[in-house]
């Protein structure tokens, strides 16, 4: 019984590297978006440009990488 559980654990692969990067970038971008909203609500108007770029570029980039990882994973399973 323990060998079956052990084999199932070994056979289950983790998230692909591209997916991990995509999740990390998306989370970082969402944090930047939240920061921009909070700073704007606090009355600050001249926000740093790097923060706006982080909110506008990093979030979609992370989403794109995550979607690409899903497509690559699905194609890999289809051909195997």
C-alpha cells in the first residue's frame, strides 16, 4: 500500500518552470496594481513611473506566460 502511494507521488509532476515564473510575475503585477490604487486613493497624483509600468506590463506578461505554459503542457500531453 505504501509503494502505490509513493509511486503516485513520484509520478505527479510539479508545475512547469514557465508556469511558476508566470504566477510570480502576475502576483507581482497585481501587487503593483493594488499599490497604485491605494496610493491614488490616498491622494497622491505623481506616482513613480516604474510602479505604473510594473502594474501595466508585468501583470499581462505573467498572464501570458501562464497561458503559454498551459498550452505547452496540453500539447505535450496530447503528443505523448
